[in-house]
């Protein structure tokens, strides 16, 4: 009874948030930021690859690549495997096109929010922290709004999204290995506790090891499947386009479902504009805010255009998307089994463990830095960590649809608040980007000073000297 009522409430909220507000807001602001940055996601695409390997100039903070892996740990998770399967199972092949579109314009949005996070980051001992809550306070002078956002992201990522990740692991392992869900939950709780009680340095070590390995292995398997079905690729792309714009879909209302599913699952996966990734971006020790903005823009491309597409191709080339097997991870497992045989479910279970566990760690960090924004007392951090472990256990045993619906609600509320704020502050990021490109044209390694932008206030890490 309670579950049914919760499902009705979350379903109604999601329909309103996504149908009437978020889809339009994401697309319009993505286009605005694309034009305002002079198409940064295309113009400086090559620069993004150069910057991701750039080393720190001091021991403070983490490197651009390490900050990238923290955000990728959260981004590259069940959204890439389960979320894509849900989008295709419910919205049809056309959902893939809209997922691509939201990622392309979202690259500009990701640049804006991560650049702003760098501009307004603060020192935390020998590291940095920041994000939307921080630029809401420092740039707009609205700490109360920052606290609202900090609460939303802590509930969304630390609790709800972590329940989504553990739910997917539990569902996969219980289906493939017949392991009781409570056993899976206990193992996840222990593993999570070992990492999160070790602080940000341990989180960085875990994510920079897991993320590249899991992504490369998954992509190699997907590439093998694509090569084995190379003659079917043109037909697959035609299928995606036809379902995205087809007359049949227009008459039946299928286009609306495809758009909504593609945008929802795309945003859940790449997080562009949601306000989560800036929390990781702020940790980087770079000489110019635009550098990390560009690195995190590349993260959207890597997550959606590369990894989500790999899952989509596996499913569409198998041809099972219109069967009754629409329950996320099970559709992906069944599709891969069509290509490579009976070992596919074991491989997907292995991949999901790495994908989802790294996301649990990344999600936890987003909550941690926002708990510190609200109140940095150690007692609150301990309470938060215990609550996160409780949600990991809850997610392992909950119904999948209830967890995903809750995730959509909090994701939508977070995104709306962050998008409004970065729309107001977007011009600051435009000026920072202009400063970066002007220095690059002179052949310099760009170094930022707050005084280079007249009227810029609220920064504490970009002066002539380190603040006392």
C-alpha cells in the first residue's frame, strides 16, 4: 500500500517535472551555452584530450585526471547499462537519438557549471572543495539557497542514487548467481565502509584505478560485438532515426515517450547540468578554471556518446528491445547473450559490480562535500556515512521501479535549481573561457587571476597569493 502510494506520487511529480519543465530547460540552456561559448564542445574538443593528462604544479588538491575519475565514477554506472536499457525498452530505439542530442548540448552546460565550480572553489586544508552550493553562496550571496541544494544533492546522490546502484548489483547477482539479496547488501556495505571512512584521498585512489579498467574492458567487448555485426550497423542507425522522427511514432505518441526517456536516462548517466559533477571538478588543482571545465565537458562525451552508445548498440543489434524483457539490466544481459553466448550474464554482472560500486563511491563524495558546506562537524559526517551504508543495504532489497522513480524526482529538482543559477552566472564562465583562449592564442599555458575579469568577486583561490 505504501509502495503503491509512493509510486503514484513520484510518477505524478516526474511527469510534471520532465514533461513541462526539464526537457525544455535542458535543451534551451544547452543551446544558449553552446552559442555563448562559441561551440566550445566542438571548437576545443582536441584541447580537452590534452588537458586531461596535464600534471599539477603543486601538491595541493588532486590532478585534472583524478578529478575526472571522481566524476566519471559517479557518471559511469548503472545509467550506462541499466538506464540505457530502460530508455530503449520503454521509449524504443528513438530514445538513443535524444540521449545523444542531450549529451552534445550538455557538453557546453557541463563546461559552464564545472568552470564556475573552479572559479568559486574554497580551500580545505591541502585540498579544494566546491560546487553549486558554493557558487550560490559566493557568487549570488545566497547561502540559504546553497543549503537547499546541498540537502537535495545529499539526498539524491548520497542516498537515492546509491540505492539505485546497489539495487542494480543486487538484481544482477541474484539473477545470475542466485545469491540472496541481503548477502549482496552486506558485502556492499562492508566494501563501501572501507573506502568512505578513508577520506577523499582513498576515494581518488579507488576511482582512478577502477574507472579506466572497467570502461576499457566493457568497450572492448562492445567493439567486438559491433565488428561481428558490422553489416547491420547502417540499418541500426536508420532504426534509431526512424523511431526518433517516424510518422508512426508521431501518430501513436511514441516520439514523446522516446524524447522523455532519452533525456531522463541521458541526464541520469552524464549528469550535465544537474550540479553534481562540479563538486568533483572543484577538487582539481589546475592553473585556470576553464581547464577543468573542458575536462568535464569531455566527461559527458565519454559517458554518453561512447559508453551509453556501446550499450545501445549491444541491445539494438540483438533485436530484443521490443520483447517483454524490459527490466533494465536483464534486457542488457539477454541482448549480450544473443551475441556472445551463455557467458554474457556473468560478464555483465562483473561489469555492473565495477560500474555501480565506483558510482557508490563517487556519489558518496558529492554528499560529503555538501555536508561540509552545511556543517563541517565530524559528528554530522559520521551520521551521513552511516546513513549512506543504510541506503546501500535498502537499495539491495528494494523494488527497482520505486528506486528509479525516486531518483528521477530528486534528479529533476536538483537540475532545475542548478540550471537556473548557472543561467544567471553563465556570463562569468564565458569571460573565463575568453581569457583562456586569449592566452592559448599567444602560445601560453593559461594561468588565471580573478582581477583579469573586472567586477569578479567571491573567489578565494585565484589571487596573487594564497589566502591566509
